[in-house]
């Protein structure tokens, strides 16, 4: 498994972009399954991640929202091998630009 954590900035992105009444659904139906898939299967990672800035961008259509981009890079804080960090998230409640 690849360790993946959410940086505080990513948590702020989520909380500032999604209304409180939709937040739990996003976490349960979109974010958690995505992070579990990315951490457990390297083929999932390589199929969806494209180079972007200091790391990669993963773009996915959502279940509770229209879609979202995860911005991920190597985690320099976590000492475990191949650890990653989601440093930013862009979310679209409607009209996901893909």
C-alpha cells in the first residue's frame, strides 16, 4: 500500500468549497474510495495521474458532486517509502470541466 495523507491545506479546500450539508457525502462517497483505490493499486495511480506542478493531478467525476481534482506530490514529511500527500483539491458541485 502507498501511504497517502491529506495536507491541512487540502482539508481547508474541501471545507471551503463544499457546503456543510454535502461534506459528509463527499468524504464518504468520493474522497475515501478514491484515496483507498490510489493507495492500494499502483495501476490505478498510473492510469489516472498526470504530471502537474510539483507532482500529479488526478481528475475524477464525483458521486456526491460533479467532480474534483486531487493535487498530489511526494510526502517529504512521512518517512515511509513512496508516501504521498494531497496538497490541494479543486471541487465542482456542478459542471465539472474535466
